[in-house]
C-alpha cells in the first residue's frame, strides 16, 4: 500500500481520472490518504479523515511512508483557523492554505507555519460562530472552503474545526447521531436533514436558535426553519422538505 499527503492548498478530488469529470470533494493542504491505485497521471485515493474516495492528479501530492501516515493519523488534528494563511518552504517560497488545513505534516513537508491554529475540541456553542466564517460563500458542488462549498462540506468543516469528525455526504451524515422528534428539542449546532421527492436525503444545514438555519443553497445563507422544512423569505416558498433532525454532539 502507498500513502500520500496533500502539499498544496485546495486540490480537486474527482469521480474519474480526468480533469473534466465531476468534483466529488476537495483535498485541503496537509490531508493524508491511502493510495488505492496509481496510474501514470492519476491516483485513486481514500482520505484518512472520512474514508472518502476519488481520483487525484499525481502532480498534486507527495508520497509518504506508512509510518508517517500512521503517526499523523493517530495525532490530534491541528488545523489552521484563519480564512487564508501561508506556509513557507525551505526555499522561503510561500504557499497559501485555507481555513481547516491540516498542520500535522508540517515537519514532513519541511514547511513552517506561524498563524492561528487549533488542536482541541471546542464547546458546542462555538459551532455557529465557526459557521459564520463561511457565510455568503458561493455554493460549489464538492467544495470545502469559504471560496466555494456545498451543504455537507459546510457541516463537515464546521464540525471538524471544532474537533469533531462527521462523514462527507449529507446522506452519510444522516446516519450519525441521535434523532430528535421536534425542532423544539434541538439546540444550536444540531443538524437538520432534508429529502427529495424520491425520499433520498440530499441536503443538510446547521440549526441556529429561534428556528433559523445556516446552510449552503446558492450561497451559505440563513433561512427560517419550521416543521415543513426551510422557508426562504426572499422567494416566499419552502425550498427544502424536512426529513430528520440529528443531535451529533
């Protein structure tokens, strides 16, 4: 088995080994992974954090040893906290990194970082504060940064920055946590899931106080939440049908 680490800021992970194919998620700086299959130009990988799989360009990561992979995987996650930061290599070249980048592999990459970081679990009340960092970020399918993010990328990154691990997709996240019967039972930071006409869960958002929700729909926005779903005051319609509310922490 081969192993790798992302040495660049925001790298696309695609559904097929080709640039024009669907972006399924992004690999942020410092994320580690197993290399399941390596071809001439592309590698199929499985991310260590959430076991998500896809294809990455071979020019956009560096290989590491199994020992280094296991060492980083077993450490507490140290993550960058500012919207955008820099790391510096041994030749004094600067590389931008986005909020939520992993800093555990700095020594391995021979990079230096002197910005704000976190490596501990935060109180549940901090989830909404973190979510506001992404407010008005444009919706991008597969995105994980304030420069473009999807609904489950938002919830995963907000939880990750506060020291909690959840799955990548909304349908996967819906299998986690404790279900609640009513909105009134929820707390700020709980997750609300929404389904389509076929009954498949396709959307997720973070519940706020006073029946509001922050979620990625067109952009990261705040809307009303009621027993029917998400009510968009700009359009005067319900845009998403509520399926279940989950208490993750």
